[in-house]
């Protein structure tokens, strides 16, 4: 008995060794017409192995690409689709450009800054007041995750600055409720270690 680890490595293991053997047989056929018939038969079998993927766009195209890969691009037939090239298969993808949003305070985040601008542009009223209270609470949570000492005055100043001076609150007008910050993993490990002693 020969173990799979000692056999020839499969190009696409998800299809299994029998499909790989069929592809190898297909490559070895000398008659071009018979070779093409064999390729179409192998494609049908490969498609039957994954029936749930038939609704995927370009499913047949993907199968033909897989057939070319499994044959190590040695299968000489007229493909119904333009198949992937060997050099494109192993080439690294191009560099992805990530947006670098400019934020005044990273600990609040970009979404919080947008929400503050929305609140600043709202008309005076209960809705705006409620939104500002929610924003202050969330700002305190975000601030306390990154800073040891939480000072409400600093949060009021940040809100005033981020709103462009449109939202001015003092500590006496509104009290930000205390928030509990989840301890970090390292701190939890230290607590567990101390309890074991």
C-alpha cells in the first residue's frame, strides 16, 4: 500500500486524486478530437462535484481554469474560455491603497467625528440634546479605553473643538455617566494568577 503523502502532489486537492488521474489521462490522449471530448467530460464531472456552486457567476469559466491548472497547463485543446496564464497564477497581487482618514483624535474614531458634525448641524431641540448626550457617553467610553484618567472637562472641550464651536456644554449643564471599561486580557490574566496564590 502506498500512502498519499508519497504519491504525486495534487495541484488542486479539493477535486481528489481520481479527477487528477482523469486529467492526466486526458493530457496523454494523442487525438485532438478525443482529447477535447475527454476534457468536456472531466469538466462535467468536476461540475457535478460542487452542485451548490452552479449559481456562481462564471462557474464554467472557473472549472476550465481549474482544469488548466490541474494539467499544469499541458492540456492542448481549444478552450471555450480564455484561461488563466501560468505566470498570472503565481504573481503577487498589486498593492492595495487604503484610505487614510484624517482624524484629530484617533481614540474617538472617524464615525464619532462625523456624528458630532451631524449633531452640530441639527436645529436646537430635544433630538439634538439627546444625540449630544449619547455622543458624550460614547466619547467617555472611547476616551477611558485609551487613557487612565478620565476628565469630563477634557471630553467637553473635545466636543466643542470637534463641533467647530457649535456645541458648547459646561460640566454643570450635563453630567456624563460613569462608564465601566472592560479590563485588558493581560489584566485579566494577572487577576486570575493572583487568585490562585
